[in-house]
C-alpha cells in the first residue's frame, strides 16, 4: 500500500462548479498536510497548509483534514478555467525541512 | 525576490552518458531538496540538504545518482551512465530553516534519455 493515495483523474468540471479533491494516507503519524497546484511545465506551488485535523479556508479554497479517517480534502468553490492544473497533496511528520510525501496528483480541467 | 532556479530546463542525452543538473535555491534558504517526477508516478524524494549537516540520501534510487551542495547554496545532481528509466522531470525545492515554511519549487529540468 502506498503511503499516500490520490486519484489521478482526470477530472473535468464546468466553470462555476464545486470541486472536491481527496487523498488518503496510511501513516497515522503524519501531522502536516499541504496541497500544491502544478501548472503544465511548471514546479508545484503551495496552495494550502494545515496542521492536524480541522478546516482551513482561503478565498475559494478550503482544506479539510480528518486524521481519524486518514483522509484529506481540498474544495474549490466557483471553479474557474484558471484552476485547471494538477493538484498534489503532500504530508509530513514534522513541520518544514523534512521530506514531504506526495500523492500522484489529480489533473483537473475546468471547462468554460 | 528571485525564486528557485534550475538549469538546464530541458536536457536530452544518450543512454550511458553522465548528466549534471543545477539548482540555485532562494537566497537564505538553508534546506534544499531534490525530487523526481515521472509520468503517472508523482513526486519521488531523492535527497535533502540542511545547512552543514550530512545530507539525507535515503531516496536516491541507485549509486549512479549523487548530489552535492557547495557553500550551502548551489546544488548539483549528477546522474552517471544514464538509463532510459532515468527520464523524468527533476525538481529542486528550498525552504528556510524555521520549521513552518513550505517548500518553494523550481520549474524543474526535463531529462530525456534516448
């Protein structure tokens, strides 16, 4: 079993839809959870960063962590064509400066 | 300020040749990471440098892979006797040593071994 599982998609939604992206993980010791967005031929860029369980909201993006279920989610409200990218979940045991473990990424297309 | 810079952006090499990939981290960032991204495989950790400490090489896939970091700044990833399965995007990331900062990635070097 991979440490982090993420459905690779592709996922195609109409503009304005609510998008739900998810990852499951096996290591209950993970404490820090991140979502990165990666455009084609670019490096990943950080979208959301959360510690332990709970929700965090930033504009149209909401990150949710359920440690009891070992499940994290990223919700995108009012999706835009500019949100079309690959979304990677990542997690680590300690904050910063330790190797992140990444999911394979979900490719999202938002159709105008 | 300037982000993480990687060069070359693309590299095509023949099987069996050696290649060197370069990473210039963000100024002042003491932590530097190399990851490999293959099609459909996600990001695979290769090696991690933190300040003057011995690097964490636990992710290097074989002894053909090595990396160094000179003066706590620029890093070079070297792949000797390249194989076709080495074809991937090699990503470098840096982070300040403050325990809470995320990784900042470069745009990677796309390596193709023919």
